[in-house]
């Protein structure tokens, strides 16, 4: 199974169709070849180093909330396994 994660665009370099995106504090460069109409501050879904979809603010918020909930559950499971 492949998973795409939401990230916010913080910097765009149009000359090579690259962007720096932020995954909750972790920054990474991604390629913008597969999306159009991107701008700094917008959210994109990222998979394998490519932005694959530009997200609405509402969709990004819902997706980030789901990721936060998943990470919380995984952290709780890890804590229980350490006992």
C-alpha cells in the first residue's frame, strides 16, 4: 500500500519545478511536475517525492487531523508495548 502525506508549500523554484514543503516541521524538496496552479502556503499531497494533488484548505485540515489521530494511537500502542 502506498500513502500520500499532506504538506504545505513553503518555497517554490519555478525554474526547475521544485518546491520545499513542510510536513509538520520536517522540510523536504518535492517535484511539481504533476500539479498545476501551486503557490506558497497551499497544501499538496506528496508521494515518492512528487506533489500529486493540490488540496483545498478544508481537505488539508481534515487530512492533517486524521494523521494526528493516527500518530496519537500509534504512540499510545508503543507506550503500552514498553510496559
